[in-house]
């Protein structure tokens, strides 16, 4: 009888958790996604504002130049001549 009661309790707990997750699962997922979005947005905003504040002051002009381009090397690779065998 104890075994049957234990099995019944386990089945009830399983189905109750399944039902609760079906009801509250999407809300919990949406809440977690909103928090992650706020965290990433906050980090991006902080990095942008801190970079701007470090480099640009009011009335200061900055000029960003391109890095020097490297000349491509003449050596492309090894040339192999293939012949067809009849």
C-alpha cells in the first residue's frame, strides 16, 4: 500500500509541475529575456558613453585616419602544371 501511495504522489507532483510550467513558463521566460535585454542594453550604453567621454570633449575636433594599407605580396603560390593521362 505504501508503494502505491508513493507512486500516486509522484504522479500528482509530476502532473502538477507540468501544469504549472505550462501556465507560468512563458511568463518566466519573457521575464528572463527582458532582464537579459536590459543588461545587454545597459552594458552597450555604458561602453558607448564611456568611449565618447574619453575621446571627445566639448569644442575639441578629432580626426580618425585609416590605418596604412599593406602592399600585397607578389608570391601567390606554387604553380602546378597538370597533364591529362590518356
